[in-house]
């Protein structure tokens, strides 16, 4: 029996990359997975892979930029699986570039798909989790705010730091309801990072050299399994924390 047997997880951006890795890891521990994202073909592929190793999953198309779709996706999860015990806010638009090149429109989209979307999902699952006696929320953030040089990363960092603040607040307010809320800050071999390492090998090598473990994490084995532990009873006293899954690169104060 897995550590998450009988639990239901709703994961955004689960059709590829880190979200998919988390979906695989939680499914292997026995959780039923609502595989959510914008591209149905990617969701279907992820679900088929989960079912192939004996897991339980359902594809649920959802664009997190539309709060109505988030509500509908969570309602669908409850309809299919009977509830929600775990929420993983993974998907978001990550704005990069110098501050002088950022537009209000881009920043509005970034905040809409980031902390605003995550907050809406958190609010939507709260009464469900409370009724079920508790639950777990994991928000994916970044160490960009504590980089040695934040040039070009300021907007991205600000979006994720807003989500970190919401994480801490939700942990404080919802702890009495036995709802734990944590954040993880991963480095992982997502499709975007793979493209970067293949197309800019010198930059990638310099980046990896700053990681004490000298490698970028695997989506399932390094990130997914850590999240599976965070949402398990083995970590039942952990809440309000940011867990750096980055091979020791960032120095969080």
C-alpha cells in the first residue's frame, strides 16, 4: 500500500515536465490523479502512462488563466473521484526579461495565471478539504528571487514571491482545519530547461557548476518523490515552508 492510498490529487500543468513528474510520483503512492492542463493530448498521454503502471487518473482540460475553468475542473474532480485531498499549483506563465521591456499586459497575464489562479484554486478546494478533515496544498515557486544576480528575473521572481506569501498565509489561516500548505522551489529537467541545455550548452554548464550536487533534478525521481513525501503523513508537522529542491544551489534566508 502506498503512502497516499485513497487520496485524490488535482495537479495543474500535469501534461508534461514537473507537473507530470509529480503526477507520476503521487500515483505510484496510490493517489488518484486529476491530470489538469490546457492541451488535451498531453493530458491523455500522461493518464495513459499512469494507468499503464496501475495508477488511477483522469484528464481534465483547464486553462488556469480562466478562473471559471478552474472551478469547473475542481468540480469535475469531485464528480469523478469524490473529493480533493491534494492540490498542486504547478502551471503558470513565467515572465522573463529586463524590467524596462516588461509591459503591463504581460505582467497582468503572469499574475493572473500565477498567484491569482493559485489563490482561486486554493479557495475552491478549501471547503472540500475542510469537510474531509484536512488536506495538502503545494505551490511551485522559484529561487529566482535569491539568485546571485536577479537581472532579467525580477518579474518572474515577483510573481512567485507573491505565491510564496499566499502559501505562508494559507498555512497560518488554515492550519486549524488540518490543511497543510507548503511551497517547493525546484530545478528540474522540464521541456524548457532541456531545450536551454541543448541549445545553450555553455550557459547550461555554467549553471550546473553552481549546483553543489552538479546536476539538474529529474521531474519524477527528484521533484515528484519529494512532493509525495511532503503531502504524506510522514511530513504531517510541516506547513508554511518553502522546500528548496535545487541540489543546494540557492541560499534561502
